[in-house]
């Protein structure tokens, strides 16, 4: 059996093309090499999303997005985190083997406390227990299924390292109990510019959504920031925000043709923006239709996620039973 690769998907907003290129597309490719697990991390989202109706809607939007973009639930294990009670029991066990100092050094917690200090506030102002214990829950997500690798960017590597440290602590005290996972670092994770030139991010409101009204997408593409060069002037395509997106969706021959136009001069930004818009519409046309069909079909999505949960639990229950037995909670006879 192939090694297990586990990918968590946090439902905190409508996916955009930066998400697609940086995470979704490479994550879907894991199925060719690994036994791929994908889960919607709805309990993780509780640290920031407090509106129950919004959270519920985001879960279905994220599920519909991945299914529309090519995730095949018959080839992978696709489930909702909250449908796996074993994750949360394991999280408590792991927390009892996790030094507080390890959580103090977690990047997300430190980022908030550092910002509070700079603002002259109490370091723990507005920090909830979920944010502080986030790495332990993530470790449970990873360790319950005997995950061999966890694909992450460099900024998320620490979460896998913490999971390894916790697993090692349990193994040291109780013998070989949990598999110690490795990060699968995506060094080629792409930083896609948003319409304002900064990294595409919902936080900056500079995204190009994957699934939105065509008029909205057109406005976003046409708003992409460019310089003031005239069309007839030679230009460096590597410094152009439009080309930085275009190159990931156009064919190789079209990319080279357009690159030459930049270098020699004669390419108007309105022309390349129009071409980019047409390519995006073509790329996501079928996925858009599938998404619109799926996103309101809660029953269908629930059936898919419930089947995935059953498969996931068939992997997780034996691991939890082994943990319980090795730490002395479940007595052997």
C-alpha cells in the first residue's frame, strides 16, 4: 500500500486562483504517488469564524470547490474533521504529552502576541485557547491516520515538526506507538500576485475568485495593476503582474509568443488582460458548472463526506486503540 499523504483544508473563505495554483492543483496531484487523505478542517476554523451559518456555508463551498476541480472521492479519502470523534480524543492525549514551551513557540501564537506587544497591549489580548492549542489539534489530525507525509509550504513546516515532537515524546514513554511524519516541502509553492501587485490574499481583498459571476472576474482582471509603459515600448515580462498570472494558465507556445511581444514591444496591457480573462474562463468553465450544481446540493456533499469519514475512521480507530492501550487507558486482557 502506498504511503499516506494528508492535506488539511481550512474553510475560511472563497477560494481564488492563488489558492488553486499554490495548493489545490499540487495537492490533487498527490493521488498519483500516495494514498491521499483530504479533510475539511472545520474545527480549526472555529478559532476565527464565529458565525455558525457562515461556517456551515463555507464547509459546503470548500467541499464543492475541491470536487469541482477534480478531487475524486472514490480514489481518495475525503472527509470533514468534525465527523471523526477520534481526532478530538487523541488531541487530549497528545496535549498531556506536549510541553507548554513548545506551544509558546508556535508561529501563529507568537505572531499575535508579538503584534499585541508592539501595540502596547497585553501579549495574550484576544488570544483564545483554540489558537494556542491549534498545533495539538493539528498533530492529532496528522497522527491519527499514520500519515507518512504532510505537504506544506515552508511557513507551515513547524506544524509538522511539532507533530513529530509530540509523537516522539509518546514513543519515548510508551514504546513505538505513533508514526512520526515528515513534512513534504513544496519549495515550488507559487506566490501569485493579486490585482494590486501584492501577494494574492483574501486579507488584501485583491483576489481573482475561481467561481464568481463573470462580470466580477472581468472587473478583477481588468484592475490588475500595471506600469505606465506605452504598448510600443519594450517591456520585461518578469516584472508584469498580468504575465505572472497568465504564464500559469496559457499554453507553453502562447507564453513564449507573449513573452516575445513584451520584449520586442507592441503588446498593450488591455490585450494581455483580455487574453488572460478568456483563458481563465476556458480553464474553469466545466468546473464552474459542476461547482454551481454541487454547492447547493448539501445532501450529495454530506453523502460524499460521510463515506469519506467511514473510510478515515477505519484507519484512525486502530491507531487510537493502540495509543490508549500503550498509555494504560485501555487495559489488555
